[in-house]
C-alpha cells in the first residue's frame, strides 16, 4: 500500500500533468501492469482526482486472472502496452518494463505512444519494494522528456543509491562514459559538499546539493513548494544513453 506514492505526488504537482488532466471534462488515465492486486490503481485515482475530480482510471493487466471488478470510477481490463485500444491523456507504467530486456524498451514506448491522446503523457517508472527509492521517465507522444529520481530523505545515504532502481532504459547505462553515470557521480559529490547542511535535515541538505549541481551547469528542476521527498529531475538530454552493446553494459553496470 502506498508503494507508488512518491510518483503519484510528483504527478499531481507537475504543471504539464495538471494541464492534460484539466484540459478535458473527464480525463482518462491508464495504469499499465498494476500487478496481483489493484491497490495502487485506486490510490492513483484518488490522488489524481484532487487535481481533476472526474478522472476515470483503467487498470490494465496482461494476466486475465488479475483482471478484477472495478468500482468508484476505476475499471480494469485485459491489456498491456497497446493500452487495450484506449486513448488516455496519462499512462502510468510502473515496475513493468523492468521485467523486459533493454532492447524491448523502444517498442514498448512506441506502442504506448501510439495509443496516447495527442497531448498525453507517459510515466515509465521503477521503485523498490517499499517505494523508498524510485525513478521514472516522463514521455510525451513523440519522445522522452525527463528523468526523475525520488527517495525517502531518511533511508538513502547518497543519491547514487537510487541507481539500482533506474528505469530499464537506463539501468545498464550506469557505467563510465554514460551521461547517467556522470550525473549520479556529480550528485554524490554535491551531496558530500553540502554536509554542512546536515543539521538542518536531509531535505535542506539535498536542496543545497541541487543548487550546487545547478552551479556546475546541470539544469536541474527546482520546486517552489515544500517537498516530502528528495527529488532530482533533469531533462532527458542530460541522461540520454550513448550507443553501446547492451551485453557489454550489463557486464559493467555500476550500483553505488
């Protein structure tokens, strides 16, 4: 329960997500691969309705045995990346692509993008079992837009600890010569240099680290609101993979 809360909180405060939800009287949202129980789908619906009260959510599963009876404006159906013929304004696919090979990611993204509403958005994410370490990619109908790392301020020692939960498109890219490797190392360096802020708590220390990253030339996205989580969001160009053999990347992946 509440395992995907960090991603949900980020969604409801993201200006582009709010825009697409509020641009139609009854926005349709698809939750792809909700798993053995649909608890997180109902939680998603409740959180999104704080932004758009008439949001309709459809949970999709490729295992027919997991398709359950819906209620309270939440339905469930058999389907996967093709979105069961639906055209949602928002798609959440969390802990789904981690079960596939990296080579399968482009086709999965393309399938979801093909069914997406014209101005719609996709969240492709991964988290640990308790939702304390999370990472996700935001995409529109044409391209990936950003990468976000989010973690519990009190359960992560360094930002690079989240590397083990990177989305499938990046999980094997945490190696020297890749942008995500450089970003995580810089985040750790700035976190260490912000140790003087530790008495004020991990959130204040992380904000100081973010400002230091910005001063080092990384266009991090800073929130004006008070955050419960430590969050790092960068444009996709800052982490877009280089061209390497997937096999070689797997053999050299670094988990800090």
